[in-house]
C-alpha cells in the first residue's frame, strides 16, 4: 500500500468520489495532496448535508475532491503560496475527460469573488477555507446572500455550522501534516 493509498483510505473521513480518486492515482498525486483533498471533501460532505438540495451536491463534492489537482503540475504550491495550479488544474481535468462543469472548480476555488461564480463554487471555496478553521467574513456573507431567506438569520445559521466544523481543524491539520508533499 502506497502512502497515497493510506491517505485516501484512512478511516475517519468520507471517501472521495471514485472518479476523483482514480484521477489522483493516475496522475501520481502526492500523499499530502491526497490527504488535503480528502479533508476538504469531508468538510464539503458536512456542508452539503447542512445546506441540502440548494446546491448540486455531487458537483460540489467532486469539486472539493479535485480543486487543487493542478498542484501535481505545480508541486511548489503544495508547501508554498501560488495560484498557477488553478488554471493548470482546470486544463488538466479537461484533458482527462472531466466535463467543464466539474473541472471549473479547480479554477474557481481561488477566485470566489469573481463575476459569474455560483453558489456551488462558493461551497467548494468555503470547504477549502473552513477545514483548517479559517474564516472569511466576506465569503460567508456572499454565501448567506445566495442561500436566500433573511440574510442575517442565514448568516448566523451558517456561522454556527462553520464554527462547529472548524472545531475539528486541529485533527484535520494533523492528518494532512502526517503525509509528505512528495512520493
């Protein structure tokens, strides 16, 4: 069993969609990337369970499971800043036969405030932030506005859910840190 397999099979987190897992294996993703995508996907499972059918659940879960896949082409961004992986991931997914509607999350997860970003895109970004306990009030506000209903009530309910999710950040960070960025 490889380290990537261990990251993808470790108990305690929702399994990745089979297609996303196959892509990571076929592209030779690092164990760290596998672990990262696993925890972000797990948070997305929780978030989509909370929001229900107001988002395209399978799309959001696939997006969360592949949003950083471009880092296989830009491994320096596994441990440092950078956004080259976003467009690269989008193009890589398209080249692998992934539909544009699913590949887009690789490109949109870092530009949540751009024009044309959907609620589904925002949920992938939200999962990618809150897994480690990071709050972006402007992102949270945008999500609350898009969810509908009285914005303040929606914001408070979302904030409560994000706080609950963020309480597990230390466990998720430790899981990810247990895997190397190469090999």
